[in-house]
């Protein structure tokens, strides 16, 4: 596996884990109908940007182990492709040889 592609996949898996904790946070304001500040799930380990969206959107992205929710344009086009474009976020799908990394690290699989 190409080291750069692997690093991107591992970073995305880590950000996904962070967001799972955000989404699981019991009670409090996160249970309201309002938007939630998720972290960008792109492959840049230094990215600290946020994606503000609803739990319903997050759950839809999370339904596929290959999908990640990122700030628009935060895409590495050689290892993932854009499957949805919205004003607040894009949805990426992993392609290529690092797919097993994100599938096996999916906390919901
Ligand atoms: Zn990002």
C-alpha cells in the first residue's frame, strides 16, 4: 500500500472515530434538533475545520463504511471520489487499495 494513501486513510478513520463520539454524546444540546459541529473527516491530519450539519445527515454518511464527510474541496482525488456536493459539506467515497483500511476500522462494521 502506498504510504501516502495509507496515511490519508488512517487519518480519515481517526476523524471518523472522533465524530462517532460527538454523535454518541448523551443528552444535552447535541440531542436537540439543531446542527452539530462535526470534525472534517479529510485525510489531512492537520485539518481542524468543522462540518456543521444535522445528525440525520451524519447518519446517512455513516451508513457506508467507505464514505466520509468533509469540508467542500477537502478531497485527495487519487484515493477517493466525491459522491455528494452540498454547500456545507461534501461526501467522499474511498477508492483503490486503501478501502480495506477504512472498512476494517469502521466502528459500526
Ligand atoms: Zn479537512
